[in-house]
C-alpha cells in the first residue's frame, strides 16, 4: 500500500472514530507493521494543518489544534466550559500523582472533605473508579481518566512534572527554605 493512501486511511479512521484508536486496531485494518504506522503518523503530525494527531497511551486521536480554540468554540460548543475550583484542581493533582488512591487517603492529604470535588471530577470525566482497595470495607480507589490526559495535553501520567523534593522538620512540617535552595 502506498504511503499517501495509508495516511488517508489513518486520517479517515481517526476522524470518524472521534475517540482514541489503539495502535492494534490500525495494525489490523491496514495490515502494516507497527513501526510503519507510527512513522506514517509521525509524518502526519509534522504537517501544518488545523488538526493534529495526538498520542494517548497506546493509541492516537485526531483533535483540533489548541491555537484555533477561540475560533472553534463559538461555533461548535455552546456548553459551559468545565470550571474547576482550586480545591478540585488540588484533588485532581493528588489523584494524578497517586493512582489507585481512596477518598479517605485524599481527605487525609488535603485535611478536608472532598465529596463535592470528587463529584465534579467524576461528572467531567477527569477521574474514574480504579477498583477496590484491599483495606477494611473495600473502599473504592480512583485514578485519572483518558479525558484528563487529553484535557491537559499529556500522553501518559509519566509526562507529569516531577514534584519538588522537600524535607520535614521535627514537627513534621515542610521546610520551605530547602525547596527554594534546590531551585
């Protein structure tokens, strides 16, 4: 199969799917080796267009480029944009850095209840249930979703920025001076 035709097929699949398409699905349809498909997609990603192909874990999705959002939004999306409070963002970051965390563990880190934040994050599809913890009562655990990765532009959780290193003093409080000195 010639490269142009394979690229057109990939583009058509990603456009019509409207979701992440796993590399295995593309291999099955195109009957090409994984490396060749990845090379074709890499070439497509370099093309200057109003859309782009992003990698999400083990698949790809076609999306509009971020710089055209202000033009697209008034035409397509009449819904209110997700508005996350600082408490919800803090809760989301705790879950992102601690996959398979329970609500009680999140509350212990934050020091306050997180019911409202969790409800909003679940409603927006930014987090999802990850199963039951092997603890008394079998509490539900949570992890970030693929929607989180798309919204924040990450391929996987490995792309998250590294957290700063810190020291605790004798009262188990973070020593701010050590964080600032390391920067």
